[in-house]
C-alpha cells in the first residue's frame, strides 16, 4: 500500500473510532426498543425542567466564555508580547489549572472560603456557601479554562509576522499598533479559543456535581449512572452534541480555520516586545494577584489542609492503585495519541489528507467527555465486544478520540520546522516513506514529539468526563476516585490527594517548560 | 543637510557583530544603494534608521537631529518621518488597500477629508484606484508592491527605506517596478536608501552605491563613474 493510501487509512481508522460512538449513541436514542421512535426525546423535552437545565448550562458556559475572554485577551498580550517582569513564570502559573481536573480547584475554593477555611471567617457565619451555586462554579470554570484563551491567543501573538507591526510602528504609537495591527491579527485564534472553552465547559461534570449545580452534562451522567436509563442518558447527551456542532458551524461561518489560526512564525525573528516602562512592575503585581485570586489561594488552602503527613499516607492508601492505573492508562493513551497524531499531521503535510481534517480532530476535542463516554458504551457494550467494553481498552479509545488533536497539532508544528530538503535527500538516497518518517523526520522532530506525548499524557491523566462514564468495574482512575472521595472522604485526605495530583501534573509540566526553554536557546 | 546619517555605528546580536563602526550619509533627495551579500549588516542599518532598534555604539541622525545613540532610542520610529518597504511587503492582511493607506494617516491625526484626498491621489498615482476596497492578499505580486509603495509614500516621508523589495519578482516585473520607483522618487523628492544584493539593481536605481561586507563599508562611489 502506498504512502497516501496508508495515511488515509490511518485517518479513517481514527475517524471510525471517534465518530462511530456518536452514531451508535444517536441510533440508541432513536431506537430504544428496536423501532425508530422519538419517544425518548419527546418525553425528555416535554419536561420544563430539561429546558431550564439546558438554558442554565448554556448561560453558565456563556458567562464563563465571556469572563475568560475579557480577562484572557489583555492577559495574553501582557504575558506574551510585553516586557512584563516575570512573564514566563506568570504564564506557566496561569496555564497550570488546565492540567488539573476543575474539581480540584472547586475543592480548593471550598477549603479556602468554607467555614473552616483560612478566609472563611471573613465571610461571616454563612461562610462560603455562595460557592455552592452558579457563582462558585463560574469562578472555578474561569480559573480552570482561562488557559485555553491564553494558550491559543499567546501562540497566535508569537507566530504573527513582526514585519506587520514594524510597518505600523513607522507611523503610529505603540498603543495604536497594538489595537490596530496586533490584536486584529490574533482575533481568529481568540474567537476559536473562546468557542472551544464554551464547548469544554459544557462537558464538565466533576466541579458542578461537587458544587451542587445541576448542568446538562451532570443530568446526562445521572440518567446513566444513577438511574441506568441508557436511552434517556443518550437523548440527554444529544443536545450538547448539537450545541458543539452549532458552535463549530459558527466558526466555519466566521471563516476561522484551525490551520490559519496556529501557524509557525513567518520569520525567524520574534516580534519585538511592547515596552511597559514604569508600569511594568505594577502590572506584574496585578497579574500575580489575579492568579492568586483565581488559583493560587485555593491551591494554597488545599496545601494547608493537607499539611499532616498522615493525610498523604491515607490518600495513597485510598487511591494508590488508582494512581498507578491513571499513570499507565495515560501513558498508553498518550503513546496512541502521538502515533495517530503524527501520522495524521504527516498525511496533511504531504497533501494526503485535506485541511478540513484538522477541524474534525478539534471538534472531537470539544465534544463533552460524558457524551463521548456514553457514545463509547452505546457502541461497545455488546456481548461480542466485551473485550473492549469490560477492559481499559474502551478508555484508551476514548482518550484517542478526544485528545488526538494534541498529537496532531504539536507534531504538525514540529514536522513543519524540518526543511523539506531533509526528507527529499533521503528519498533521493532510496529510502521509502516509512523509513524517511522514522529515521529522518521523527528524530529531527523528537522534541515536538516528546512535548506532544507529555501534553497528551497530562490531558489523559486529568480526564474526568470520559473516565467517569466508561471506567471498567474495579479499575477506576485517579480523577474518578477523587470524585468519589469528595462525596464522603475526610477533608484532609481529599486535600492531600489533590496535592498529589497537582504534583503529578506539575512535574511533567516542568519538563515541558525545560524542553521549551532549551529549544529557544 | 543629510537626510539620514549613521555615525560610527556598531550593532551586535549575541556574539555576532552585524555592524562594526559603520558610517553612512544620505543627502536630501539622494538615491543610495547598500550593496552586499546576505548577513553583511545592510538590513540592520535600515532597522537602526527606521527606529526599530538602537545602536550599541555610535549615533543615528535623521534630518540633522540625533534620533538614537549608544543603546538609547531618542526619537521613536513613528516620529522620524521615514517610510519603509519591507522585503515581504508586510501588507496588513486584515485591512483593504484603502485601510492599509489610511492607518498611518489616521495615526498621524490627518483630518478625514484630507485623508480621503491623499489616499485617492496616491492610489490614482500608482494605478490602483479600482482596487481600493480589495484585500491586498488577492492582488498580484506587482500590485502588492505598488500598495506597499503607496502606503509608505502617502505619509509624505522625508526618506524611504527599501529592503530588497523586488527580490521575489520575475525579471520583467522587476524592471517595470524599478522604473516606477525612479519616477516616484523624482516626483516626490524623498531620499532613497535601497538595500539589495543584486548589483544590476543597485546600478539601475542609485546615484551612489555603498558596498558593505562584515558590517563595514568596503567601497563607495558613483555608479556612472
């Protein structure tokens, strides 16, 4: 089989793994008893409660997107394009929450402002009861998903052609250049980030459940887990899928294409940072205070609550096995993601796959985890496929479907940085495409591949949405165990477990940072 | 009086010295070509004059006034009255042709009616009036070159810096645009500092050629002589 056919086949396999569960879910909701009927939907939507729930969910996701957008755009400019003191460290701190399940931050906020929390006394006798509601959920979501806006917008800011700004600097002040040239350049990336964030919030279950906010993803999960009403669970999942589809249609109408949003820098020279002058230090303090307010203080409260060593011993005793499983599942998942991502990115680079395939991998990233999980069960829960359904394989398929975009985008950037002549020289020497890929392209792009693997590992490790639905009996992951313990565990043990999760994601994150710093040198 | 002047300028990037005690003078209305191989410091000289960077040592003067010296920018780029055409043209892709011309006029506080008049006049001059509301990305290479020229000249700069703007064009278009640049220079009277590694281009466009290598002037003279 030739190079193009093989790469197309790889993409087709991934697309089947990712899309068949959705189709199976639709079929299950439309044919609960073997005949086509809309009864599940009519029953579900006859209830005013469902409409209210959907409205509240969209409101919460919309409010999070607006707030994170309002904070994220200026913050991205400040951290990526100015000479702000400590901007690299601040950027890493602001990005850190995306690597944690939002339920960790939710627990941190309650640990901080609850009646026994260090700042709980400031709020009077009611303590932080407001956290148990939409307001608390909004704070947690903004802190957790702000990094999506930061990462997309900052990447676009750094990839912009510096000549465009220089041409403007000849006739306009720095603020006019920023507003008239720089920001319009990154608007597509910003819009895409905000819409993606909106979709990601739709799928969150852990934090809303803990904060007692009933959102649609929780409803879908409850229908499945609490009532084991699978038809209703699938019917409840479909509206979320429809909303994500509409969001992506909106992106298409706006003309925003992933390939156009994240491009490699057009010249070797990085754009010149905007000078902040004397206000730089004050802005750095403000940014630091914002991070402390969103994520730093809750994490510090968790640390204080978990201070006793016995809490860590108890946490490891209660969740040690889940830790091990999460590590191994995430490592396997990341390896699959990088393998498929590399082949898909390579296929697109040589023209075997269309640019539109990028939108599909991004779309799957935005599909709420529980929706994908329910789809996976719809497809694989059959006697003939119990080897998949009853084992961690189903979880790995979920990871591959949802997070392949990470492998796709990062390896694409790494492959694009290799001069085409390298591979052409190998071809002239008689090497076939597989040999060229493994002995020329992959060794030259190893830093990008390692970065993609680490990031994919982190996302699989923090995953709650898919794992919550599909984890095989008796083989829960760490995030599922945390979720269970939050309902009835001892506070100091839960806090210690949160700290252990933080340490687990911070270590690979630091490795990523070191790799990045070295590649800059 | 000199329009543009570099006095004993040094500029380095890490351990690499781009310019090393480099001096240059361009008189009012004069056409000077900086000729030299890639990496010899030609573009760095333009960037110092434009105001994008400050010299590590030496002085930069525009219109007889010091605008940068020894690691310090005294007059920022937007107040030097210099236009520039970049190698990749750097046309703003999110603006129309008109928007590209209008941005600078607006930033300089030119009143609306005057803006319209100058844009119309300039686009008519470079024969792009019918493309005023077009996105520059959809224009041909030659038309994009003319937009870049018009964008720089609509601000009536005292000097125009050109960084190998014709290097990516085919020979026929290259010759046509050289003639156009000479016509515009004669018409508007700006000083022209033209960077190129193409000897023929330098001879065709300049009154004076400065040969640069390793950040220093090697030879200087009149192409006719």
